[in-house]
């Protein structure tokens, strides 16, 4: 069996959307997906790309993906790789595909001078959490992700104090 990882290319937007939707379905969040191929074209290939992605292929067939971007850590003064999404088709899990994706992203993080990689996981997702522990990842104790979106984001932006 052969596994290959490749960077997305223009024209892969539909494939990225397919995997985002598959991940959202697995996470029971498909109703929240509003992204389109046009969104991914702009994010990945626009005038100022905001994210990067790769496709995992098993026996030449796309079976997974990862999408990430770089942010910074002001505490250590280095960039960090933030993994927004990673997904491997459920029927192919346990074959080293996820581990290969994380290994490749770790290599890219080091090459980019990153001090760390970070990502979020739903607290009920025990299989993923166990996998993350197996590669050496630890939870960020004492921190809770905050989100400002939709009407609240617009209201804050429009607020005149």
C-alpha cells in the first residue's frame, strides 16, 4: 500500500470542501458549514493566501487532508503552525495516514522556525485525543478557546464608544 502527501493545487478546492464537509459530518457540525469552493480558492490561492493545505492519497486516491496557517507566539517570539482541520476517511484510519500528516506538518513547522504546533479537538472525540497523546501532544491546561462571530462580531466592529 502506498501513501503520498501533496500540496493542494488550483483546482483542488472541491476536494478540500469535500473533506471539510466530511470532517464536519463526523463532528456532528455539518449544519455549520457555509464555505464554498470559491472561499477555499481565495483562502489557498488568492492574492494574499491565508492558509495552506495538503492532500493525503492512498493508492493514488484522495483519502484525507490537512489545512493550516501560521500565527505567532509573542511569549517566545516565534511563529506557530495552527492546524485548523485534519481528516482521514474513517475506513482508512489506523494505517499511519494521520501520523504521516502530522509528521509532515511538524517538519514544515520546524523549517518555518515555529516554536510549536497547535490545534483544537472536541472533548468527546476520544479516538483523536488518544492518537494525539500517542504522538506526544498535550492539552493546553487552563486555557479555553473563545470565539466572536456573526452578529456579535459585527456589533463590536460597529460599536461607537
